[in-house]
């Protein structure tokens, strides 16, 4: 049986304005690098990395490495759909 999600933690995760901006940037449907997300959210790359780590830990995003770059996208269509509604 699946454990219940920690709704308070997820709410805190998506409630941060910088993380909201990053999630909004990913709404376009393409994977983005941490640098692209940092620029789009108006934060330093190190700050973006901390935010991305939180989004990954909470299962909202997934990452894939391609060469020297790491790309981030929604963990699933289900997550993306929930974020849009």
C-alpha cells in the first residue's frame, strides 16, 4: 500500500515563489537545465540547485543527464496535469 503524501511538505514546496516560477517555466513542456531555471526564476545557480533538490525529493521533478548537462522536467504527466489545474 502506498504511503499517504505529506501534503503540508508539498504545499510548502510549491508555495515558494521561486519554485513556483521554476514549475511555471517547465509548463512549456520541455526539459530545462538548472542554469535555465535559475535565470528564469531570477536566482543564483546555487540557490536554484537547492530549490531543484527539494522539488526532486518531493517527487515533483525528475532529472536526466545528457553530456555535461542535467535536465529537469515534471516527474510525470500526472504531476504536470495537477500543477496546471
